[in-house]
């Protein structure tokens, strides 16, 4: 019985960790290689901006579909 409870608990945790939060605006600070998704109107309909922290002042910004954002990391 304990094994079943532990497996169910692990699966529910893994599912919640896979979900991504989509922000309304880009954060002021972002750690190197951290990824956030922003719905700020800069991309076309059905897409969000994927922002990846690079070094202290640079960031990589690309528009991705919502399906890609929910599946990624």
C-alpha cells in the first residue's frame, strides 16, 4: 500500500513541476540560463516570448507557440 501511495505522490509532483508559469512582463533580474515565458504582446497571436538569461546584461528572446512553452523544461 505504501508503494502505491508513494508512486501516486511522485507522479502528481512530476506533473506540477512540468507546468510553466507565463508572466505578464519580463522580470528585471534573471539568472544566467534561467528560462521564463512572457505574454507581453511582442509576439503574434498564439505565441509567447521565451526569455533565456545569458550573462549580466544580455538575454536571448524568441517567440514560441504555447504548446512548446508548456512542454519545454
